[in-house]
C-alpha cells in the first residue's frame, strides 16, 4: 500500500509538468488552431537561459523569472513573425513551420551550451516521498489553472481572448485588436510552457531533455481535449499518475508505450477528449 501511495504522489508531481506543457499547447490551439511543436524548444531555451542567469546572479528565482519572460517573448515573436504570415496558407503550414523551429532551436542550444548535461541548481529538495519540489510543482500548476479560470471568466482581457479565438471577424468588428490578442495568448501559453521546463529541468539539463516530456504532454492534451484548458490539466495529472503506475509495476521501459496506448485509445473512443462536451451539429 505504501508503494502504491508513493507512486500516486510521484505521479501527481510529474503529471503537473505534463499538465503545464499540455495547457500551453491547448491555449495556443484554442486561439489559432495551431499545434505548436516548437513548445518544448521554448521551454528548453527558457531553461537554459535560467541556468545562465542563475549562474551569473547566484539566484535561482532570478533565473526562474528570466525563464518565464523568455518563454513569453518567444511565444509572441513566433506568433507575429512565423505563424501570422501563414494564416492564409494550408493548415499544415504553421504546424510544419513550428516543427522546423523546434529543430532550429534545439540545434542552437547545442551550439551555444554544448550537448553535455549541465547540473541545474534547485533551491528545493527533489528527493524522497513527495518532496518540497514535488509540492511546489503541483501547487504552481494548480495556481496557474485557477488564475487562467479567473482571467477567462472575470476579466475584459479574457473576454477579448475568447472572442478572438472563437469569432475573430466579429471580434475585429467590435473593436478588438485580434492580432495583439492572439500574440498575447501565445505569450501567455509559452510562459506556462517555460514553467513546465523549469519544473522538469532539475537535476540535469540537456538539449533533448524535454523530448519525452513533450510526448507525454501531447497525450495529456489529447486526453483532456484540445478545446479544454482545464481538461489538459486533468489529463496531465491523470497521465502522470498512470505512467507512474506503469513505471513502478511494469518497468520504466514501458512508459512511452503506455503513453502511446493512452493516445490511441482516446483518439479511437473519444477523439474530442475525455472532458469535452457534446457539440450540437449545425444544419
């Protein structure tokens, strides 16, 4: 029973990372219908910049703030310079463009910082049963989810974001600066992705550190529904717990296969996600 409890707690902690990255994917998809394959690269660059700032200042939290700012800047710049010019192209064009950006940024990180693992300092202990680092990861993702709920439900900025995502032409006619709103959505989502990178980075950082994390985040986003930000959080936590059980009882070599099974099962049985609502068909 103690082993089961440990696996559950560890699964919630790792699931918080998947939830944060899945949430960033869903926010961008909801706003622009683009599945941003460059998101793990944004998290990667942000984590390496945090490493550099931490080494220069001696403060992890200065690096943490720099990572979030870098993620937001990368997201806004990508929407403005890469995705927006392709808005009238094939729907696959921006997806392929973000995939290319992923490879470019990963290569750039390797050129600047090298391919050897870098020791990533962390102010909280990440060892033991549900460590302070685990509690921080879970609490930070839940707070972000609550803040997003408040933003979308109770603020004019959230209303503009929803209008720009659902009815951009009507929003534009109502005076909403749709381009600026979409860039803000990308910035917000990418900052959340940078948070995922900071939570996943310790104790070592490499240019390919987030490849598998991204696979699990996609499984979480699809399981929760690409139209449902809070489903992404729930999906991330559920995938984290499930993969923790698989690792603990069947072996770590089966975790990637388990994520693939989750992805294929959801796509086969409920393609819109487990937390999606049935939509009325338009005649």
